[in-house]
């Protein structure tokens, strides 16, 4: 299944049914009078958040959505049937924006939360409403009102507590597979991860947090280099960022320089994102070699007051301490 997190859609609610012009015609009942019923309301366009969805793929191939019209009114004061609402399920974390202005109309963050993106048109009144002492036989009724229509932009931001960031091949996918039951693709070449992955990490009794792995960033991402910034929106909602830095003897570049490059890219993307609490994990501890890269990164984190965790996702070394730290940080953020 493809991961689609941005789509443009056109929606139109149903038009209201028109009122009916009718007169009562029954034997032995003279001057029966008007009995035209009202038209039914047009169907609403409704977005509903669902936890079992994680992509906007369905909206990629169908971009126009029309709700049903209301039924016209009928004689004998019979009301037309309301148009059926069109309910469109979207993943939790979907932002609904006006395409023209960019205004955020709704942020669906709770299971079952709904947003009426287009209200159905009101049904017209039948001629029975317009009878008066001076107008005994009105021969007119109201037309139904048109339903609302608009072009929307849907943007998915995954809901996660911890976001994994770092250069390609820093070990993000290996770590999330070690912490949770998520099984992202793992290989020894850059940009193995092409779409965000979520995993649930358990710590303590009845406690857990959600961790998000996004494709690796490289210098120049803000200009579109590599995979660019297209997936950073998925860590904007997180409580804490975990920056992974490769400290193995095969890694390229100075570890502190690599860390600063990613920090710079985050700052260029969002001044709020760079302010989030963060910790540093030195990955691939089992092949650190002479330990020079490990020592350099440890000194840097101490000077910058970053929490530092040397880990090995394969052997599990340092993983338990990291999970406890992240769990406590997530709880602390939720209390504020």
C-alpha cells in the first residue's frame, strides 16, 4: 500500500429538495386548501477520523465527492426525504484546510471525531406554509437551497510521542524494529526508509508510547535534496525527538558535524521543531572501533547538556535505559 499524506479534493453537499405546490382534492371536502409538503435537506459532507487508517491513498485516485440531494416535497403535506450524508473516513491526525486560503478548518486527532466540511442545502417550504386569510390558494413554493461546495487540502500528520531523526543509515529502522513490533525495511544503503513508520513501545505496566521513524535527512534537505522536508510534518506533534548518530568505525564525517547539520535543517524547516526536547543516541555501539567517534559525541552532548545514550539495537545494549528515559519524557510532556 502506498503512503499518501497530502491530497486535494473537491466536495459538494447535496442540494435541498424543492417544496411542493399541491391542493387537497377529496370528495365531500370543499375548499380543501393547499397541502404541499417541504423538500428534504441535502446530504452533508462529513470527514470522520478512524484509527485503523494510516494513509490518504483512497483520495489520491478519486478527488470529487458529491452528497445526495434532498427529495422534493409531496402532496398531503408529505416531507421529502433528506439526502444521505456522505461520510468519508480519514486517518487520525488529518488536517483539513481550505485549498485557496490555506486556513485550517479542522484537525482530526481523536477516534470518531467528525467535521462537516459541507452542509447540505435546506429544503424548500411547500405551499401549505404560505396560506393566509388573504391568500387562500398560494400557487408557489420555495426551491431548495444549494449545498455548500469547496476545494479542500487534506494533510496527514501522524500522531506519535517520539520522533526518530538522523542521517540515512543512522540506524533508525533497526532501532524501531528493536523497540516495537514495527518491521520497516532495513538494508545497508541510504534512504532505505521511503515512508514514515509507527511502532508502539511498551514500558512498565500498562504503559506505552508511540514512536515514529521518518526517512533520513541530509544537508540541503530544505532545498529538496534527498527526500527533502516532505516527511518532517510527521514529527511536529511529538513530545520528544531522538536524534540518532552513527558512531561506528565505518561511518563518514565527524559525528558532531553530522548532528549539527541535521539541527540546521530542522531549524530551517520550523523554529518550533528545533525547540522540542531531544536526546542523542549513539548507534552501532558494537562496531565503534577505537571509540574515538563515541568519545567525541559524548563530550559534545555533555557540553550541550543533551541526554546521551550509546546503544546497539542488535545486541540490546543501552536500549532499556533509553526506553525508560523516553517514557518518562513523554509522561512529563503530557502532564504539562
